[in-house]
C-alpha cells in the first residue's frame, strides 16, 4: 500500500484478505480510512484552538485592539465556523473512503457552507488589504482605534457577498439530473466556474494589486520621513553654527562700559523689592526653556508613533498570510475548474483530495503565522498557555 493510499483512503487489494467468516467483510475491510479520521480530528482541534486564541487575544488584550486585528478576528471566525460546520462532515466522508452515505440535502448544506466560509475567508483577506491601503495612502481619514462606519460596511460586505456567492446552492442549483447519491460535490459546472471566479480569481488579483500599491506608498513614506529627518539635522547644525558665530562676534567683557556710580543707583528699599520680585539667579544669563515650548504635544506624538509602528508590524504579517492562503487554495480552485469544465481531463481522486486537504490546512496555519511574526500575539499566547498549564498542575496537586 502506498503512502497516498494510507492518507487518502484508496482501496487496497489486501482488504479482501481481511474478510470475516461467512464472507462478510470485517470492519477493517469496509474501506474505512482511519488515518483520515485521526488527521481530521487533529486538524479540527488545531483550527478551533488556534483561531479561538486569536479571537480571545484581540478581545481581551488592549495592545491588540486595532482595526486591522478586528479584520483578523473576522477571518478567524470564518475559520472557526469552517472547522465546526464543514470539516466534521468532510472528515466523515473521507473516513468512509470518499463515499457519501448521508442525504443529498445534507450534502447541499455542506456545499453551501463550504463555499460561503471559504469565500468569506478570502473576502476578509481582501478587506484587510483595502483597509491597509487606506491606512497607508490616506492616513488622515483612517481611524486606528475604533471601527468607523466605512470599516463596519467593509466587514459586513465580506459576509454578505460570501452569502450571495453561496446562495445558489441553497436555492437548489446543485439538484441536477443524474446525480450520484454516493458523491457529495458541486454538480453544476456553470456554478463551479461562477463560484471559483467570484471567490478566488477576481479577489486575489485585486488583493495583490492593493498590496503592491500599499508597499509602494509605504516605501515613499519611509523615504519622505528619512528626508525630513535629514533636513531637520542639517537645520539644527546650521542653527548651532550660526549661534557659535554670533557668540564669537560679541565684544569681550573688558570692552563693556563700567558700572554706574553709586550716586545714581537705586535706593536700598527699591533694590530689596526688585530682588524679591526677580526670580532666583544661578549666576547665568536667563534662558528660554525650549522643552516647555516645543515638546508639550510630545505624548500625543509618541502615542501615534507607537500605533504606526504596530501597524507596520501587522503589514509585515499580512503578506505572509496572503501568500500562504494562495499557496494552499490555488491548487484546489485550479483543479476544481478543470474538473468541471474539461470532461476529457481525468483528475485522480487522490489528487483532488490532497488539494482539498491542503486548502483546509490553511485555516490552521493563520494562528501559527500570527504567533511567529507578531510579538504581541506571541506574548499573549505564551501567557495564556502558561496560565493554563499552571491551572492544570494546581488541580493535579489538589487531587
């Protein structure tokens, strides 16, 4: 038996050797794919645990409550729903060696949820790219702390459009003549093309173009910031040089006129009143404190700089998320269209199964990417897991 046969449930000739007495096949010979069941349960656990941690971290950690992370929460919710509503039935079908034993109505519900949630995932990524594009190129109109009306509309549109793409399956487009009850797939070839184009082949180029424009704008912003910093340094040097030249041009102390004679000095009472009203002197000429004048709004500037730095870190994570998404889902959508539109093309079921599994694995990779590339997510995950381990050890000690 090949490794692909083990994971994908391809029947093996050795199954006929495991028949029970009386000619009925034993449980191990009924085509049950135990490896797919084990991998599926582990995949569901990883997806639910990782994406639930992402949601909890953003909702409870103040440092993570940014607009970008609210879009990431929407993406994590789509992955969570995929793991809860779609993957159990998919894993059950794989465990049955790819044979669908439930009703066609359940199959249509599975297909509609699968299309909607996968579409919601990529639409959420597209919405994140639009949000980042606005934050970089139109920063004055961007709300970094709270979700404003534009961002709420963008979040709502991702789910409404995903529902619109999946609605034909809910309305019965999958009910075609000659449908095989033992297979659960999208039966209408025209709908396969429509859903693939709307869900993948249109949003992905738009998303990539927006990210290219965003990083070009970010590069221009960095260059402008460095040029402004260089100009400020040169201006400070020129001012320092001008002050030094002005100080050198002053006459020496010996050339100053002598003090006034005591006859025309103030009266002692006036001198005492003037001394009481004057500020205490340290022997130096009074100076103006530029710190009090120039740096009063500095706390606000520092707070905004921290927000910008956090968002630039998020921008480094998001291209990785998009790249991994494209790597995981492109094979599936390409094979999906080829299988529906090319009747002469023979795609092995094992290849299609691998492409489908690879697409679902993407839902488990996003929390790993956040943990690896974002220090704030990583810090929260470590603290959360450490507290969980401490609680478990304390319970064991009490028992």
